[in-house]
C-alpha cells in the first residue's frame, strides 16, 4: 500500500514538472508578449542577463540596446506646431514599437525623452543636416528644393523599417527688435540687458525668440552686431563706448534687407559697492605660564601627612595683536565730456 502511494506521488510530481516545462517552452516560442510587461517604454527589459531575449535594456556603460528583431514599427516625432525657418534647428525623436497597434519599446534621447542613442537610426534630410537629435535647416533657401524640408528615418539593422515627414518652409516677412531696458535707465559699463525678436511669418503667424520674450526660437536666423558692447544668446554686455552709447543691429541672414536697430545712451545711474578694508591684524602673543603652587604645611603631630599645595596663579594676558595693514590705494579716473554727452 505504501509503495502505491509513493508511486502515485512521484507520478504527480513528474506530471507537474512536465506541465511547467511545456508552459515555459510555449512562452519562449510565442510571438505574443503580455502588454502588462510593456508599461514603461524607457526601462523595459524582458529576460535577465544572458536570457537571450530582450526588447530594450541598458548595458554596463549605461547605453541603451534595442533588439531590432523585435521591432515592428518606428515613428518619427516632432512638434507639429513648429515653424520650419531657414537657418534654424528643429528637434526630433523616434519611437520604436513592438507592433503597429501595440506598445512602445524605446524612445531616442532628447526630444523623445528616452534612453536610446541615435546610432541605432539612419537619418536623411533634404534641405538641411541632422546633428545630435536636431534638423539644422540650410540658411541658404536656394539649397532647399521646393521650399520643403524632407526627413526620413530608418533602423540601421532593418532598413525596411522607415518613418518620414515633409515640412513646408516658413518665411519671415518682418520682425521687431525689442529690449528690456526700462525708461533707458541704469546703463553703465559691464551692465547686462536682454533683447528679443518678434517675427511675423508670411502665413500670418508669429514667433518669439527665447529669453525675456518667452518664445522658443533661437538666434540662428539672425546676425546681431553690437557697437559698444558684446552679444551672446540674447544678452548684451555693455562695454566702454567713447560716445556713451550702445548701438544694436539685427539682420535676417537670408534676407539682409530686413534689418532693425536701436541705440541706448549710458546714464551711469547705478549703485556701486566698494570695499577698501586693509588686511586683518596679527595674532597677539601667548600668555605667560602661571607660578607654581606653594608647598603644603606640616602638621605638628608626629607622622602626619602634609597638606596639599595651593593652585598656581593665572598666567598673564597675551600681548596685543599687531595693527591691520593699510587699505589699497583708490584711483578715480574722470573723463571730461561735452555738456550734452550726459543728461
């Protein structure tokens, strides 16, 4: 009877083990993956290290690895509200999908906010060039066929997987050059102020430069020159102009006839803070050592121990520290200007 029970128990274990093997084998050969495991595109990993099956993972160096064999579709991403203007840069991205109606596997770095590097894709551009996740549109409109920028992206390991788009070039009809100096006050050498451009396109829409105007456009389409200062990404730093004026000129690169300029007069109405303190004084001398305590008194009784000696007196105060050094010499330069040079 006991032998029969053990035999039945062994058969049950073998059957359960075989059922588990069959289930596992069926899962590894199946082309259907549970969508519950594909909820996070940027961190998706199927199978552990050495499992031989993954969709997207990061290697030891932190670079994203995409299993091209599992990709069924790719999609080109861009801001559909973006105006394609000559000389400017437009960010793009790519999504990789497990199937045409299913779930994303991974996105490229940058605009698509993913972890996949661009070396997994080949990007072809007509009317511009592709550099580090951005389409750089040619400044010379004669290099843009039919005023249209065309972009095609394909997976390097599977060139048949492609995604493309074309964009009609927008042209700037006019623009306004602005600055953030209130009432023309507070201008002096080394003071910084902001400038911005509001451009009107031929289709009636407008664009704003980045910075104090709160727009998204860069300065690639414009040549900005400053007399009496320096320009850097929307910020002007005032120099030392001889005539106490700063002249700013902005010119459209592909239409030099479109030009705006303004001038600002320095008023030197600014607050200055100067510190003319000398160096710190030297440390005082160390205090002198206290005197030794007195000897203990003897008891009159024979054989008694003498009392403890009294504490020594306090040491003397340290010497006075040396005087601080003299402050630096102050030199003021005064330039004589005509009466009408300043208000």
